[in-house]
C-alpha cells in the first residue's frame, strides 16, 4: 500500500476528527486527498506532530488523529512515553511507516530494523493495531483510550502539488475550527 492510499483509507473512515499531519509529503498527500479546516498540516517541525497532537487532545474534547511518520516518531521517541503517561482518551497516533525518510529522498530510517509497535507495546500502550493492507478503523473509533496504529506502507511519494495555503492561514483556520464552535 502506498502512503497516499493509506491516508485515503483512513480519512474515508473518519468523521469529524481533528488531524495533525506529519511534515513533508504526508501533509501534501492529505491536502490532495481531502483538504479540510480540521487538518493541521505541520510544515516545519519534524518530530513534533505527536507532541502537538497530545497537547491538542488534552486541551479539548474532540478526537485527534495524528498522522505521523516512522522517521519523525524516532526523532521524538520520548513523545510515546509522554502520551502513554498522560493517557489522553481522545488521541489516535497513526504511524505511516515506510521504513525511511520518504520526504527527503527515502534514506533508510531505523524503523527498517526496529519494530515501532513493539516499542509502543513496551512503553505500555494497550490499544495497538498493525495494518499491512486493509485499514479498518471501526473498532478503533469505539475505543476511548490512547491508541497506537502502525501502518506499513511502501516507499515513495505521490505526485501531488505543494500546499497552496499560507502557513498562517493553515494555523488560523485550524484554530477557528477548534475553538470557534
Ligand atoms: C529537525 C529536522 N530534521 C530534518 C528535517 C528534514 N525532513 C523533513 S521531512 C523528513 C523525513 C520525515 O520522515 P518520516 O517522518 O518517516 O516521514 P515520511 O516522509 O517518510 O512519510 C526530513 C528528514 C526537518 N524538517 N527537520
Ligand atoms: Mg517514513
């Protein structure tokens, strides 16, 4: 499964969740598949999507889905420990794992030798899901605890355009979506 296909399958199954998306091609692919004010395209801070998602989940009640990457999670691995201990009941951390730094040339990450769901399990996560082909969120959306979803995807980026919304506008429309209701 290509990463864009995984993003398509996940967004098809979501309702009104807030999405924090990983830097680079994942955000471009999400933008191409389904743009929404519910989406926060994180443009600069590699590794911080899971931390931003945690803060957002703790700060309000709506469910937050983080679409993160293997390289980014490895860069900020402590985030897993913090999420586990903070126990937000409205956070789904999805790792789109292509075993590489896909957005910058597909250099191998250590996720090609380290199993990230086993890491999450060792940290203490109880709700763990691993998908290789089909992605099924029906059970996941009924769980009111922190959830770790590991999706194995192929290397490669879709041929999608850059996001033509200014960073300030991505931020302001997202904030309006979160607090404007
Ligand atoms: C601190 C920092 N280091 C490096 C980069 C460059 N960079 C942007 S995206 C990326 C790869 C991210 O890999 P991953 O999270 O696995 O996502 P993928 O593109 O593979 O889906 C890198 C190295 C950056 N933006 N910030
Ligand atoms: Mg990757």
